[in-house]
C-alpha cells in the first residue's frame, strides 16, 4: 500500500504565513527575523522593511509576528489563558509599533461560520465583548471600565450575502471611523506542523480566501482608510504538498484543488477562537468569564 509523505521542497506559494515564505536559515535583504520565547510557545518576528524584501517573500512591507503554540486542540484552560495573554501582548506591540491609538476598534470576523475550517473569524468574533454601546448608553459607566470602544461584525461570505466582506467593512468604517480594524480569518499553511499550532498577527491586512485560490477584495488600510491588523490561524493545507512514496512526484490529479484540515478541527477552532477573542478582550476590552 502506498504511503503519502510530505514533499521536501518548500511550497511558500501555498501559504498565507509570511514566515513560511522565508526559511529561517536564509538571509534576505530587507527582511529582519528574530525568535523569542513566550510564556507558552515562542514568537517568530518578521519585519519586511524594503520593496526588495517584499518582492522576495511576496508579501507587503510591514510587521508579521507569529506565535507558535503546542497543538491548540490539546491546550488546557491554563494554557489557553497563557496563549490569550501572549496574543494580547502581541496586539499591543503591533499597535505601538504602528503608532495606532486603539481607542475605537472594529473587529471583523471573516469566513463561513457553517464551515468549520473557515470559521475561525466568526467564532473569534463571538468571543469578543462589544463595548461601544455602553459608551452610548452610559458614559460614566463606560469610562469607569477603562476599556476601548469595541464594535464587532461578521460579514459572512459572498455566496450568502452577495457582498464582499471588504465592501461591508468599508461601509461600516466610513460610518464608525475606528482607529484600527482587527480582521480575523482562517489561513492556509505550507507545512502540516503549522496547522492548528500558529497564530499570525500582521500589520498589512488580509485578502480573504487567497490561500485557497479564492481571493476576494483585500481588507487593508488602502481599502478601508484605517489601519488594519490581521489575525489568523492556519486550518488547511493544499493536498498537492503531499506525494506518493515510490510513485509519482506529486499528488494524483484528482486531488488538485483539494485542501486538508486537521483531524480535530472542531476543537482547534473552538479553542483558537477563545485565544484570539479573549486576547482582544484582555488587551482592549472586557474579559469574559465562563
């Protein structure tokens, strides 16, 4: 019986992770890399500082911080709290580095809540505690809470609404005028080890669906008119990254265009949502307790 193995060569073109588009042992002009320990897991911090570096990695100039955790589906409550804390710190760091004053925040949960591997954004949005209405209804109470104004939307997918998520977000931004948008989405990985173990936070926005060949309008400062911090967790991988051992050098044609997800995807998405949504609450809003 033939065994499937991972291709040895790097396939960064199948990945939404900037880190996977740069091998850790490679020096690239205009790209800075460093690795740091965290309370749980570790951070890999990538800075693309020149157009040459952006072309090399095929990602815009900006900040890409990647938190690598143990398998998210196996984390216990204390470990989830540690991961929340790291995401909160990561979000504060990137806002400081980009000189963003996050007094008014719009959280955009992207993806399809009915398709588990694509539900990271929608599920994370459910974990965020909105606070903007509190200021509107009781300013004294709001200021006593010492939190940011937070609004949350889940635009859904184009096939359900007929609208692109970027169009919905841009319309809300025009009315709301937030200081920053946090856009949360599922990502595609180029390595199985990244599936359900990685949280990427970047300053350059996101193009929903690009990792699975279904790219929509990007959600970025250029399209929304405000800074966009994108947060994502890899939940799928292209089947063409697998080959048949002692057989052909690529996956069978029938698997072209197929994307695979981890076995315990339900638990992965559920816990990742708590980490991301909880991190936003911890850094800027109200912590929820269950």
